[in-house]
């Protein structure tokens, strides 16, 4: 409280006039006002000794005046000495409850501190409102964070959710997927940071100088440059990001948190760390890194909160929030508890997205490795292939292709699609390819190869069915022999048309039903055969005949390089946001030099 002399004289005259009008002693009036205020209030002197506590304070805390008056406060909040020192109001904890601290000044001279707690008849109603607001905030976070299975999108949603409602600047840093379970800071605690009360024991290791600082990746950053705030309110309604927004600090790069910073401590200790109303020097020490410090200074930040992102007992990252000077008195325990709850839910969503991405990457790497080395055809046949995964937001499929070199200048081509997705589908894909090579070595016609393949796969209890089409190239007899198992028809590309070959189709492989037949078409040097999976032509909600008509209407030169032909096919037909994998295999008789 800093009344100027005019304000103090005005207050004094008002009290004198009031006591005269009410015909009571002035000091008695002041005492009655303090005792009957619907706010819990206590007065401490400059040595933080109890000097006064009104009845609502006694009722709310259970503290008896006879037990504390004249005695020093036990384990005072660290914010209290700072309030006495610089006169800036702060929030903290007192007598086990959230409290606001202000310096008490009389006649312009500091004399002690005021401690104000929620109290009076509205306490229960206010508490209910806080509970409702908390649940509303958590529900909003659940709806807006984790809308995709893309980890960086989840991080961006978490940062955007915090700004501007809860902070003016938000950073999300994540650990690599292979980071050990524990991390530690290399510098001890600093007096300017205070772990939030009630957050439980640290989930990480104890601080120690024997461990290196962990390397993290800055996945998201949102600040004044990327999120507009409501006019007249620092933490108002969430506003949409402008289309040309740029993050306040670079994202996507590697960062190492400054030792002793709130972010490093939160990650090492496994609990939120708060630093309120910082000086410029304190901000330079407690900001996570140089880029973050520059952004904080540009935004006028003087309050920091770092919340670890922990899922299934493992640290996966850290959320750093900052508030600008004048936006609030700092992050209260209630703020910290709520934001930690939001971050906890977001961490589980992020962990799920990261696990999914890792599974997808494993399946994709496996699939690429298995498709990287198809069998070598005879020199009389020219081949080109393509494999395009659908991307991380969808599921890796079981598309596969293979070539098998046979006697008398013949080459067997195969294109298949295992039903299902993920690592299991990629593993089954490898099983189909190896089994195909085994059966093809018997030198059977294509329809009998399918029969044998179907019977062998059906004997395997956990094998998934797959569609397949076989094309036996026989340049010496100038013919293609084809057979299908539930697969889309091959396309024959000529100089003036794209023809879909009518191949007798049987049930998918692995059903044990059998019943495959074959057909033959002319093999000409100016024709190219195209085998493909359904991801090339199928569209959600579209009839398959319409999809195939789009392919048959395609006009591509069959005499150019096969790689260029496949690139042109993908450019014309592949959807921009593919929902399924795409595999292509093109073959043509090799032109012999005259």
C-alpha cells in the first residue's frame, strides 16, 4: 500500500468524519472495520513477526492470536522478503493457503507487510467457481491439444493453448525418443526460483554436476508475434493465429538449457518451477537459453514458469511459460497447479503421438528395406519401381512388389497388398515375398503359383490375407501371362492409349479357397506394363469404376524412360494427401542396339 500524502490525508479525514457522524471513537471505528472486513487479513512487521490478524483470518486458517502474536512467521514464503525489499506485490503461500502480499507503508515509510487470504461469506462460492473454471480449462485443453497423431502439431497446440489465456510466451522443448529415463541439471538451485507447493516429489534424478546437460529440440514457440490477445486484457480469449505468423524464437533446432534456469530445473527435478517478478539480471540467469532470453526481453517478461512434460513416469520434454511485466502479479500456486494438470494431459497425448510415430518409422524403415532390393530381371527386360508411404498421419500399409528371374529369359513380376497396417503388415509383406520366391522356383504358370501361394499362406495361423497380381514376361514368345488374386487390373501403356487388362481374378491369398485362372496378352517392344496398388487410384467415397476410369483416361508416352513414366503417373494420379501407400512397378522389353 503506497498512499501518497494527499491520499493519506484524504483517508484520514474521511475516517475522522465518519467516526464523528457515527458518534464513535475513530480508533474504535478502524478496529471494527478491520475485524468485520469479509477478507482474511494479517499484518506482519519488518522482521516478519505477527502483529495483527482479523477474525476472518483466524477462521480461515485456524491460527490463534495468543499463539502467534509477537512471534516470527514460521518458514515464511520466499516472496515476503522480496515484497518488503522492493515494494512490488506478489502472490505466494501463507499458513498453507494461497495469499497476496503487499508492503505496508505508513506516512510514506515501509513498516511491514499485509497478508490477504480469501475469506468471508463468498469463499465457498468463489471456490466453486475456481473448480468450475479448472474443469472448463482442462476440458478445453483436451479438445484443443492432441487433435492429430503428429508430435510437433501436438506441441504447437499445447503452446497455442497457453497463449494468451495463461501466458504471453510459451515454449515447448522435447527430448529425443532415445533419451534415458532420467535427466539432471548441472547447476544447483537458485534463490530466485521456487518449486510450486503441492507438486509432489521430484520425478527425475537429484541435481548433480556429473551429468551433462540433455540436448532437446524446440518443437514449438508461441508469443506476441504468433498469437493476438484480446484488447485490454493480457490473458484474454484465445485468438486465432494470423496466417503469416512467425514464432518468437526459432523452432526445430537443438537447444541446451542454461544450467540453473527454471526450465533445466523443472526437467531435472520433475516438478514445476516458478520465478516471479524478476529483475533483468535474474531473468538473464533463469531464462532457458539465449533465444528464449531475447524473446522474453522483447516481450517485457518478468515471470517464468517451467512445467515438465512427463508420461508413464518418463520425462519427454518441458513447457516454459512467461508473463510480461504488468500482466499479473506472477504465477500463483493455483495457476501452477492448473497448468501442470493441462501439461500432464498434453504429455500423455504427446507420448502417444511419439510412440505412434516411432512405430510408423519402424514399419516404414522395414518396408523400405524389404522393397529396396527386388530380384534382378533378365537383361531383356527393363524395370522401374516406386514406393510412396502415405505419411505419418496415416498408417503404413503392406504394399509390396517382387521380380523373380526364371529360365529361358522369362521374368515373373508380382504386385501385392497385405490387408491391415503397421509393423505386422510389413512383416507379413516380407513373408509373402519370400514364399513367392520359393513357389516361383518350381517354374509353374502364374495361376498355379497363386494356388500354391494361397495354400501355403493359409496354413500359417496368424498370416494376413493379401491381394496379388502376377505377370510373367516371356519376350521369346512375345507374351505376358497374367493371373490375379483380388487385385486391381494391370495397365498396358501404348503410344496412344492406356488399356486395363481384364485378368480373371480369384479370392485374396491366404483364404485357402483357391480357384485362380490366367490370361495372356501380346508383349510388344513399344508397350509398357504397369502394376500398381489401390492407393494410386482409389478415393474415399468414390466408386472403384470411376477411379479406374481416371487411370484408363491417362495418356503417357510408353517409349520414354520408365522412371519418367512413373513420375508422370504419380503426378497425374497420386492424391496430395494420400490415405494409403502407393507401390508401382513398370516393365518393358529392353531395346537392343541395332
